[in-house]
C-alpha cells in the first residue's frame, strides 16, 4: 500500500516537472529565446560556464542590478559539479532518498516488489547496501546486510540512463538528484532575469578601450551528442556576438588522459567514464592510478563493496599529501582492513589490455605487473580553456589549461575574471561557489574598479612565473621533478587538489604568516565596501581568507579539514599542541557501532589560538564547520572546554579534544 502511494507520488512529481520543463531540458525559455533572436548583444557581465562559480557570480551580479548572460556549450545546466563530479560521485557514495535512484538495475536479481519496497526506504548506495554502517552491530564478517547487494544496483542509482526499460517510472529519464539540483538552479537564474545561451564561446580580438567580445557558436538539443555532457556538435545556427563590461571564465576542468593509456570507457576509464561511460558493473579487481582526492574517493567506495579488491598506485610516497599525515594513515589503515593494497612510490610505465579484453595490466617502472579487470586513471584534470581563444585578449592559460588570477580573481586582462576549478586549488564545489560571490563583489562594489595600470598586469604575470615553484602556504605540492619522474608528459598534472596549489599560492601575495595568525583576516576586521547587502568586510573578499575554507574529502570514512597541518606548523617553527578525541570515547560513537573516527585540534601553546582542525570518520564533513567558525573569529581552543554541546552528538568531540589538549599544556 505504501509502495503504491509512493509510485503515485512519483508520477505526480514527474507531471509537475514536465509542465515546468525549462529551456535547458529541451524548450527555450523567454530569456533564452530573446538572446537567440539577436545576432549581437551587450551585457554588463557574460559568464562562460554554468557550474557553481558561474551560478553564484551571476546571481550576485544580478542583485547589483546588472544584466547577465551565461554561455555554456552543454545544454545541461550545472557543469561538472552536477553532471560528472560532485553530485554523481556523492550519490554513488550515498544515494538520495529520491525514488528513481533506488530502483534495481535492469537484469539484476531484484524484483518489482523489491523495487517498491526500496522506494519507501532511505537507501544509501554504497554505505548502506554494503552493510558498512551496520558492521559495528553485526560484525565485519557478517553478510546479513550485504548478501542482497547486486553490483548493477549500485550503478542504477547514479547513472543517467532512461528508466523506461525497467517498466517502472517510465516517465522519468534522469536521476532525481541531478534533475532537482538543475531545476532549482535554473529557477534561481531565471528569477533574476539571467539569460542562458547554449553554445561554444570564443573570444574575439578587439581594440584597446572597447569592451571585450565573444562569438557564441550555438548548439541545440538536436545537434548535441548525448555520449557525454561536454561532447557536442556545433549547430549550423547563426552565431551570436556578445560584448560585456566584465567577463567571468568559469568553464571548469576535465579529466587528464595520458596519451599512451588505452581508454575505452569500460575497462580503462577516467572518473567521468566511471559513471557515464560504458562501465556496466563494479569491477571486482580495480586498479586505481592516482592517490589524490578523486582516486582515493572512488578507491575507498569500491573497497567496501563485498568481493572487490582495490590496488592504488601513485608515484608519491603518501596519499593525499596536502592532508594531515595522521588522518591519511588512518584512512589507509581502514582501507587495508578491507583488503586494499597501496603501491606508493611506484610509477606506471604503460597500461595494457589483454587479448581477451577482460584483463588489464599496469606495467610499473620497477618491473612489477599489476593485474585487474578494470583501471581507473585519476592523475589530475585540465582546464577547459583550449577552445576559448583566450590568447586573442591577452590571457594565456598555463600548461594545464588553468588561469592565474590576482587577489580579486581578475586575470592579466582588465575586466576578465576567472573562478572555480579553472583557477586550480582547491577545486571544490563549495569553494568555487564562494569565489563566484567574491568575484561579483570585486566587479561591482565601490572597491572593484577595474585595474588597468601596468602594475596590476605585471603582478599577475609575476604570479604566473611563481606558479612553477610556489605552494599554498606550506602545503605539500608536487614539484616539476616529481611530475617528470612519474613519466607524465605534455604538462600532465598529478592531481587537481594538490598540483594546482601553486596557482592559488601565487595569487596570495598578502599571505606572510604560515600559521595564518596575521595573514588571515577574521570577521571582526573593519575595512569594508558597499554592496547590495550594505557594508561588506573587505577582509572577507581577500583571497588570503581562503585559508579558512573547509575541505571535505568523501572517502569512506570521510576526511575534512580547515587550517594548518602538523607538518606545516613544524616547518614554520610554531610551538603547538594537539588535542585528540576518539569517536569511541563518545556516546554517539558507541551508538554508531564503535566505528573508526577521531577529531584533532591543533593550537598555539602560548596563546591557545586554534590553528587547525582535522576530522576523520562518520560525519567529518559536517562537524568541521564548528571549528571553522571558531577559527574565523580568531578563537582559542579554550572555548570548546566550556561550550555546551547537544548530547549525544559527534560534536561533543570538540569538548573532549579541547580538554585533552589543555591537559597536555598543564592548564587543566
């Protein structure tokens, strides 16, 4: 009865979505129709790309009363975040409560009755279906929650394929998570009067003093190839020439592909193809090349599926080199308990597919041979700037296609800004959103006048030179020699979150104190400018405050951090102490089954100022924000000693960790 009621609810929801079907799903809205009817148009702001940075900058600029147009070569609004990156990968890890994501895959063991039962339960694709969450109650070896897991069931929850073949929800053709996210953003943009054009943007050369221009080669649903979000055929429609006072390049990135690796989308694939290519099953013996964020996230997800083994290969000596070493060691230990193998310091010489097409062999420079039935290549990403013709306006991407920006997110060319993954580190959806908001304030508030003098251009040019040797504060990044030794050619980067750190470092000239005690602006600083919300603290718009951005890595278990690591503080000769709280010490931790996890606080032994927060385990990406707020206010670890937290919660770890640290310095 409950299942049938839920099915009717799904049908009603679908009919509502069809009535509201927007332009980017096949029909043009009034704003897009108006744009397409013009052969040329002028806007206050033209944005290339439609991801998180683009969306937030567009909406924020509209609040300033500016005319805005978004140009994206895909008709699917949202960019990598919605279609191939953040949303799909996290859905793979943790399925939504949406009914369409909980259906069994075609040909799986599950029946229609099973599907209806699944539809009324909040399922979690990998964490729940594998029984990972229940191991504390049933034991690691128990198959009680695992026995019913079919490999296709996991992929069915995240792949963008028509569900009509299943005979259930035949009117729904995309995952509800992705569709709903796209719908919400689209409604926000259209509500603000932002125009949307599907097409490829190419910058045109112009005369000095005139607004920059882009030519848009338009695409349409009929001419767009459906094999991938960013693969398309340019339509034979008349092009549109757009000019604007400001431009934002937020075109995102794509997986790097080593030329000699035989990618086929089914046995050898990148992170996009894992969910959107020809991978129709979870590999039983997966080889992951690259121990960065993307590689480790997928490796840890596959690792907890029963009957699978994962081998991680990386030329570096440790995984996630930018993270706290104790945290990464805990992650590797947790994965090894489930059978994962790590070959660190090993470089891949070549990748071979055997004649039967079922075995993939990775040949290492050391002479070792690693066999598997599939290989995920996750050794970094490249900026999608190669088709933009940015050189026509004097903006030169680096060898990875990334753009250098100054403290206001402006490139070497006045009036041309860049945000998001295309400027490199940290390349997270959350940070990209904030960068887009800040860029809008720099564009339009009273402090955001265009810098056209030679000094500004020289500063950006200098940052491009420093990009080859710089790093984010004291974070661990890969040197050019590391890349060369790894056998990577043509500017191949080693991992987006690490090797792009130099880009951010070069654009942060104000960052002097490696501990960020003086170099990071707190919320209390008085300098401000005027925006649509009144006074805006200037310190919040400075890129040095990006040090307070929290980073979340959705491995299993989770990792999250804000501030400095122990290695960075040691190199900076800072006297610090560590406060630690193990999840097993918490009532909530015991309620979760005694799962692995801990919270780690780093603070100055003299001032007690909080310098870094690192979390590992269930809920790490949630509880990190408590420490982030205290750090932003310049607070001390002593705050957590007297603070009252709800009981039982994982947030209590702050109190336990603070008391542990203060006990070590003799205060309590």
